[in-house]
C-alpha cells in the first residue's frame, strides 16, 4: 500500500478548502450512471396479476460492465473528498457542521414521503393491481440504503479525519482487514447476516480514500487502479465472489448486498482510474452542466425510480408491453422510446421537487455533540427503516418518517441561556 499513496507528514496535513470541480463531476457522473443503469437493465413482464423483474446484465459475460457501471464505490470516494473539503471550509465546530449536513441530506426526503405514504392506498382504491404496486413501493424505499449509510459516514467524518491525520494509511488498511475478516467468517460459517458488517468496513474504507485525494496525497493513481482491479480479478478467480458487482436474480452470492472485499477492491481501482483521468476530465466543457445538475442531484436520486414505476405502470402493466429480450433488435430499437418516456416523466418531477434540495436557513445555536448525534441517529434510523420496509402500506413508513422529522427538528435553533 505504501506505493499507492504518500505518507502523511508529521505536521498537520494540508487540506483543500475550495470546491473541486473534479469531485463535483464525479458525483454528477456517478448519479447519471446510476440512473442510466436503473432505467436500462430491468427486464419487466406482467401476466395480468404479477409483475416480474429480471436484469439485463444476467446475460452471460455482461458482468464485466459492472466493474465500471457499479459506481457506488466512486460515489463514496467522492463523498469522502467532499466531506473533508466541506469540513475544512466550514469554519464551524463539528456539531454545527454535522447538523447542517444532516439537514441537507434529510430535508429532500419529506416530499418523497408526502407522496409515497398515501399514494399506494389511493392507487389501490382506484383498482391498481396490488402486487405491482407493492413492488414499486418497496423498491422506492430500498433505494434509500445509500442515504442511510452515507449519513453514518457523514456523522463519523470529524472523528475519521482525526484518525486520518494521526494514523494515515493504517485507517483504510484496518478497515480493509475488517472487510476481509468479515468475509472469511461469512463464507466459512454460512451466516449471511455477518456480511452486513461490511456496510461499515467497505464503504468507510472507500470514503477514507477521499480524504487522501482532498489533501492532494493520492499522487500515484496508476498503481492504485491496477492494484485494485487486479486484486478484484484474483478474488473473483480464486475466491467465493461472483464477477458481477451488482446483485443478480438467482445468484447465491452478491458483492453488493452485503458488500464484499471484492467490491472494496473494485472501489480502489475505480478511485485510482478516476484520479488518473482527472486532467482529461477537467478539460471537458462541463461547467454549465455541473451548475445545472449539482443543485438537482438528490432530486434525481430520490425520484428516478418513481419515474420508472410510473412508466412501467402505463407501458408494462397498463398496455401489456413486456421488455424485449435484452440485446435483441427490438430491445435496442425500443430503448430510445423507453428512455424518452422516462425523461418526460422525470422532467416535471425535477421542476416540482428540486426546490427541496436547499433546506430553510436556520440560525444554528450551540447545541453540542449530543443533539447533533441524536439528529443523525434519528434521520439514519428512519431512512434505514424505509430501506428495509419501503413505502408499502403499513405503520412502518409513517413511523420512519416521524424519526426523520425528529432528526430535522433536532438540528433546529438552540435557545441561548
């Protein structure tokens, strides 16, 4: 590992505090790839009562694409860099910085919940088939897993930055060792639940690499890219890991849920490749695109799946037009029409809900760590409940949203004595 990154100096490391267009580009490009993948790979069919969902990347050999199209590691890497830059730029103490970040992440959830908690009940009364509706309501919530994990990373950032300044490479190395040990126990015992420890080990390790970039210390990206992808290839070839970096229907093992050491290796490879391509990427004329997309990125993430379900409801359930065989002539011919319909639905959603990207300004008081951590715990717990249960009719979504609202209230102004 010492050949991949510079060792930290004994003195306090330099930390960049200005916005970085490269990180902004990674976040926007990552979100675009997530949307493109979610809109492209579903293989949908409706038999009059039940909606079945397959995956176009189940095609033999297509798993290779996922080593680049599965961009969640890159999103966490960019998030780590953005958090380090934001924390260094804020000038606020840790609790106030955390309160602001929690509010910014949780606020856009309110309109999503306001729509999706009553919507399934309304559509059921209008005669929409129950199974497709429940599938859409659950998957809309499952998509929030990223937000739950990212809230953990944000809440831990002040402490992770201190560990980074004191211990340097030993922090991601220890997290990687934790991921490896977790996989050994998971696969040797067959207890799949143990693997979910890697939600912390894997994603925080990639997040930690973002700190190195923010300090300008990720100076040897080529060895990092080759080492990461090479390690992933060895793990897939000789270990219990599947080649695909996304979960596929019927697969016995997933590299994604829960994440594995192979996913961490791919994440390191992606980070190295991205930094290697940085000079080229910064020469692209993306300024106007970033100015437009940056303030809408959370709206796109939260609402692109509801757009998919709306089009699916009309085309697949309503008109009975199933997805053609992936890779066939009809599949390629119909894709522009399918994608165009999704964009037409997504556009008004952006116009209506993008305003919730910016929460109301509040005169944050001196609340200390206790209310800041309570806010993060309530918001994260609420999002986690929605991830597990979705917005399917029941009491859980309502209680989960109340927890998120409680987290938002905990970030409010503090009375000064």
